């Protein structure tokens, strides 16, 4: 089993079971530890906590979910820019419309959740994620696999309802 050392400055290091055991055995004796698997020497004052890999991945997922809840802007899989308006994703350009009198008001549009499952699952990509995803090279994949890659890990909305 592998473990993860979380450091106070936000980084993390994956260590083996033996290295973790050596750290716990020598915690009171040493101020620095040699991590051969990572080719590093770590000062024990920098260690925030030591977790199993499973606990670390669960914690990372919780942090990601919290970021998603606070996200206010995003881009859908077909390039439509969206913003969150009172908890609902709406097209950025349709948020405020003008009527004949020149008054502006909010008119959120409804998205088809079958075509935009990322909205239903609250997995709308941030602009940074979208451009990274869009620039991913897919030439080496067969044609049928490219469309699956574009959808990513999103489940079909029909499986949810």
C-alpha cells in the first residue's frame, strides 16, 4: 500500500509502505527524512499529514466538488460560454436582453440535459479546463473513440433519471 505525504505548502509526495513505517518509527528521533522513491529529503516541520492513497483521492474529490459548487463561469462541450445565474447555468450572451423600451432583464434559457449532461451533473468545465481539453491531441485514436474522449467521464443523463 502506498501513502501520500501532504505538505503545508500544498504539494504532496507518494511514499511506499516501508518509507511510511520508517517515518513513524523515527518521528521523535529525526528532523529530516529521506524519501528514496521520490528522491527527496523532507523536513518533518513541512509535513501536514500522512494519508493512504484512497483517503487522499477522496479528499481531492471533495475539494474539487467544493470548487465546482463555487464556480460561476464555464464553457460547455460545444464551446458555449455559460454563467451561473441564481444557481442555474445560462448562456452568457442571453443573460440580459433588451425589450422594445430599452429595458434589460434576465432571461435564462433552458438547456437540454441529454445534450448537455455536464450541466445536469454539475461538471461544467472552467475556461482553463475547456481550453486544455480542446487542445488535447486525439490524432492517434480511431474516429469512434474521439467522440467518447470528448464527452469524458460524464455519464448519460438517462442513467440518472
